[in-house]
């Protein structure tokens, strides 16, 4: 049995939406986010402008869905037949590392940090909510296996997102003090220590 990825999509039948998102990805990598237009996205996707505008109101709406799709492609599934704790820690660390080096996210961080600021300081995006949903399911499964500490699964999942998100967004800032490989290892220790039951028993017992 596995925990389904709520971000996943069916790749067997490529859709018009996928073609448009692929075109948006190509535009951003070539021009950056600020110079990407829906007109150019439509041209590269081989569809009319109204086809794009019926689906997305503006470029940022397209990019939000594109980011959700790209994160979905990086996110593995969890198998309940195996220890969920190890899978969860590995997933958080591996996805964080993949996002730090992902050409699309690197390009957006360099060309339009305001987009990320929106999802850091103001509100959760679709992909962030889906990640919280999925991590919370894994936390519940790990709690049933006694491998993940007790507590509100959504609170724990949200904190895991905050820790990982900080590591991704601040990696360049601390690179001299914490090189990439070291950051990955320290993130693994931080997530593992946060989720492991024995590290929380002395602070009032399991709830």
C-alpha cells in the first residue's frame, strides 16, 4: 500500500494545459519571468491566445500551476510496507536538494524574488498546501508505526515545510558558511531530530 501523491498527474494523455505549461517553462528559462508573456506562451504552445486566457488570467497564474507541476514531478510516493520515518526524511531532504538545483526555480529566484516572497510571507500556494496534505498523511502513518513523534499531524507537516523551505530559499545566502553538501546533511539531521519520538518524550511526554 502507498500514500498517493496529491500533486501527481496522469502522463498517459498529454493535455493542452500541459502543452501550455511546457511553453511557459521554456519561456521562463529563455527570458526570465518578467519578460514572459502569455502571447509568447501561446505561440510556443501552438494554441490561440484565447485558449490560454480561458485557463489563466495572467502570467503569474500560469507560473503558479507550473511550479505545482514541477514540484509534483520531484515528489516521491510513500510505501507503508517500509518504515515511513526513513522515507519521509529522505523525501524532504531529496526534494529540497532537487528544488535548490532545479533550473526553473533557480531562474525564478534570480529574476523575480517577489513571486517567492508572496508564498513565504503572505499566503500558502497550491503546491505548499498539497505538500502539507501529503506530509501529514505520512506523519499519521509514521505515528501508527511508532516511528514519528505524536502530535497534530498538520502542525508537524507545516513545520517540516517551513524548515525545508527556509533551507531552499536561504541556501545561497549561507553558502560560504554551509556549503551545499553540508546543508543537505544538516537538513537531514534537523528533520530527523524533529520527527523522531525519543527527542520529544523528555519535553512533557507524548500526547
